[in-house]
C-alpha cells in the first residue's frame, strides 16, 4: 500500500455494458479481491487507487457508472475533466464488444476525446484453452478475438484527436493482468 500523499490525482471513468465487470475490476484494483455480487453503489461516487510510479505517488479516482449503463443515460458531467476512460467488454460476449462503437460515440459526445483510453477485455478466466475444450468441459468459447480488439484500440489512437488507447485482456476474478494494465495506463 502507498501511504504518502499523492502528488497528482487523475480522474478515471469506467464505461461499458452492464455485466461486463466494471465494478469487479475496480474492486480487484482497490481491494485485490473478487466478490460475485455487488449491491447498487448508491452514494459512492468513486474509489481511490494510490500508486507509486518512478518514485512519484499518484492517485487514480475511479468512477463507476453505478448501474446507469444505457448509452444515453451517461451524462456529460460524468466525462467532465476525465483524464482517463476505461472501456470494458466481456471476452465471452460478442454483444458487449459490438456495443463498443456506441460507447466510443458516447465518449465523443461527452467531450472525452482528449482523455487517455484503456480498453479491457474482461473475464478471460472463463475461456477454455481451446475451442474443442469449450464444448467438452465447462468453459466458454471466446466471442471476441484479441486481435480485433487490439485493432480497435489502434484505430482509437490513430484518429488523431484521441489520446492513445491501450488494450489488455484481463480477469477481475483471477486478477490476471489487472495490475499490469493499470500501471501502464497510469
Ligand atoms: P458491471 O455491471 O460492469 O459493473 O459488472 P459486475 O462487476 O457487477 O460483474 C457482473 C457479473 O460478472 C458478476 O456476476 C461478476 O461476478 C461477474 N464477473 C465480473 N468480472 C468477472 C471475471 O473476470 N470473471 C468472471 N468469471 N466473472 C466476472
Ligand atoms: Mg457495476
């Protein structure tokens, strides 16, 4: 844990379909734990993750959508002065990936173009090692190829006005790559 006062605080907002694991990723990052159900986060706006990077202490203020995941219900206010935007989909849900276009439009409408973006494909722990195994053992087939998501992230960075988009496949459940993704992002 980092106990020194942060030298800089960054506002980071989470978006993505309901159920992809946004609250779980925040919980993994801040509590290093996984819990299977979340009560509606009424009254809690954000959680803080302090990090030490190259000798500097910084804090990420992580804002959750608190269940307001319909595209038009995320307000401009939510994106206001965001330094970073974390866009989450579920690697076993093609739908959650297809909706990313609309989430990206949402960012534009909310003037979040200048923020640094992190694209996360969550729930990799659910993936069976091979397609064959997915049909034989308990495990889900991959619905989104990592290369496709990487291309989407690259497109975001190439569009000029947008800051670089990073991409990681993670698991809030096992913790895989969550720390790594946020260190890079920070
Ligand atoms: P949110 O609506 O985007 O905030 O999603 P939640 O964090 O509430 O997670 C939705 C559901 O997916 C819950 O049942 C979680 O336990 C589950 N979940 C979240 N992350 C993971 C993960 O990495 N792996 C697995 N297997 N389940 C996850
Ligand atoms: Mg949630």
